[in-house]
C-alpha cells in the first residue's frame, strides 16, 4: 500500500459518505504509509496480542492492526464514522468497534470483559486537544497495560520524554516516567495528515514498567508534591510547596528539604523522580 493509495482511499471514503472532519473531535487522518508502517512495526504486534485503538477514524490503521494482532478493540467517539468503519473493516472477524468517549469509558472493566487477563497494547493517533487527559487516564486506571504507541503533538512528545532541568520537564513527564519508560520514535510533518494540523507531530512508545523506579509510602501524596512543585514554575521549591497545602509549616518544609539534601531555592523542574520521592516519603513519616 503506497502513501498515495492511503490518501486516495481516505479521500474516496470521505466523498462517498460525504464525511467532513470535525474540529471538536480533533480529527486529522494519517495518510502516510511509511509512518503508518513505522507505528505498526514499533508496536511489535503478534497474534498473541490484544490491541486497543483510540480514534480509529476511517479504519486504515485498524485493518493492519487486525492483520497483525490477535484481537482489536476500536473506540470511536464520532457516531458518523461508525458506519464507515463497518464497511472498511468488513471481513475482519477479530475486531470490535465501540462508539463511545474514551474519557468516559470504564476502561478497566471494558478491557477485562473483552480481553480477560491478557495485557493490552495501545496503538493510536490521538486527538491533540485531549492527548494529556487520555494518557493520564491510561496510566491511572490500573489497566493491564503492556505498552502505548501513539501519535501526539510534538510538544507533548517532548514533554513526555524530557529530562530534569529543561523547559519541557513537568508534571506530565514525572507521571509518565513513574509508570513507563518512554522513547521518541520519529517526528511527523503536518502534510502526513488530512486535514493538515498546524503543528508537527511525534510518535512515542511508552513501555509499562514492571515496578516503579522509586519506592513510595503514599503514591497520592507523591503526585500532590509533584503537582505543587510545578504549580507555579517561577517559585522556588520551598515557596511552591508552601503554597501547595502540604499540611506542614514553611519551617517544617524547609527542614524536610534540608534533611534530604535538596536546596530550597531550586525549582520543581530541576528535581528527579528520586528527589520527589524523598520529599513525599519524608512528609509521610
């Protein structure tokens, strides 16, 4: 399948069904065969795998997922695309389409019903306006996750894979890297989509960790510390934590930072996952 054939088949389906992309759903259909192949290859699928695709669109990538994986669950929010998907996926018996909002779905329950205790691989071209909420949902819902291979806005991909100290490093970075090992796969130009987005995109793969990289007494407290530390990026760490309702006086927080060898004048974006863990665990003692 060549890039032009994907593009022309997408346009043909759009014309046939008089389908117009909806801005409210952030619809940008990938039409570059090389990039599509890279996403599939990077997902490392076998017939033993169960795949969740979020936003299958016209079903072009879904067809390949069906050929490579054992079972595929495609969740599409746009009701107008369901009839198109039923046509483009006709004959594939290992796929199920759900017309629903991924953010409102009880994902743990649905995946257990469809896939049992088989770990799930997530492959998707995510709508950019809700990329972060989707990724956070996938990480927080205690699903049996193997890996996530997704197309995201380049800026989000850079944030996910960032190291401490840079402008891209933030609460999303810490949340993702606590649960997964991320890596950038490739940059994707706007002309690879119909319609073209205004920004560059990036394919990233997140591999679920067997165990977290830090030992925590209280995971929720850890993420409260992270959130407070990034809440006002211009503030020093001490001032940011003081404003974050940690249940300690400024002096007590100063003592905690001192005890753990962390300079109170540093800013949240310079702290490693281990340093956030030290603060959270000390707060809990």
